């Protein structure tokens, strides 16, 4: 692969998850198109985009800053999952599956942050 971020497992995982979140959000009511659907999709995209943006040509300190933003976006996805469950758009099983996946992703992002030494 050509760019540093493409080799990062955490980025690869985040990319897969954003595709899965888009598929999930298609099952939400259409009147949520400009609310929860948009919010969860943008948050999932933000994880992928911030990992990528932070990984190229910046200092380690800047990369860690972007990873922290990605981490917050992943937490935003989790919050959206809670909202979707509370509104009855997803059941407990679907919630648990996505929650577990994002929990693992967040742990991976945090581990990457810890592994990067400041410049």
C-alpha cells in the first residue's frame, strides 16, 4: 500500500466498521436521515479520516492528537448506538455486537497512542 495509514491495522478496522455502520444505519427510519443516520455515519467516517490525516507527514505529537480525535469519534458512534437502541431502531443483540466492535477499536486506538513516543 502507498500511504502509511493504509498499513495500520487500526485504520483498516475503522474502515471496515464505517462500512458496517452505514449498512446498519440504512435500517433506521427515514425520518432520521438528517439526525441520527447522518450523525452516526459522520462519526464513523471521522474515525477513519482522523487516523489517516494524523499519520502522514506530521510529528508524533500531532499524530497522537488526531488519534485522540478519532477515539472521541468512536465514542460518539457508541453514543449513537445507545440512542438507536433507546429509540427501538436496533435490538440488544445488534447493539452488543457493534458495541463490542467499537470497544475493541477504541482499545486499539488507545494502545497506538500509548505506543507513540513524543518527538
